[in-house]
C-alpha cells in the first residue's frame, strides 16, 4: 500500500493523522486535492433502512391495485370458460324442446303442448340465467378464499 493509500484510509476511517501522514498530506498534491472529497465521504452517514411496516404501508396501494387487476382477470377467465359450452347447451336445449313439442303434438292438443313446451323452455331459460349469474359470484368467492389462504 502506498503512502497515499494509507493517508486516504486514515482520512476515510476518521482517525487522526500522525506527523508523517500530515506532512505527506501537505506535500502531496494528489492527496491534498482529494482530501475534501475523502473527508466528506467519511462524514456521510448511511441512512437507516425503512421499517418493514413502512415499506408495507407504501406498497399497500400498489398491492391492492395488483390484486384487483388479478381478480378481474380471473373473473374474466371464469366467465369465458363458462361461456364456451353455452352454444352447445343452447343447441341441445333447442333440439330437445322441438323434439318434445313434436312428440306432445301427437298426444295432446296443439295449444296444450305449446303451453307445456313453453313452460319447460321458460324454466330452462331461468335455470341457465341463474347458473350463469352465479359464475362471477362463485369466481369472486374462490378468489377471496385463495387470497385469504395465501395471507395465512
Ligand atoms: Zn499522496
């Protein structure tokens, strides 16, 4: 280690300079030029890291926004997955209702078979509507349960 390095190390550590180092500091142009910067560096106090509670409080809005976005995405996926089989379900239902209407016409008067088939179709529509209305509710509940499990 050169004498310049020793002087800078002493300045940086905040120790008092001995006579030889003080005379080197006065004579060496490089050391005297860097003296102020090294003393300022030695005086620099490293700030204390923020408390974990402060970090959590600062990140809470971002975390909440992210959780809300993830919730909307999961809800969209659940609704999309529920809507995929809907055309097939409707097609089968229409086929069944028409077949039932055809069979009932052979047995019952036309108006009565229409009444039965219409009531069946209305009930089916109501059941489908209730089922599809439940999809977002169930998906939201699943998300909330998953969130609570991940927190615990
Ligand atoms: Zn020097």
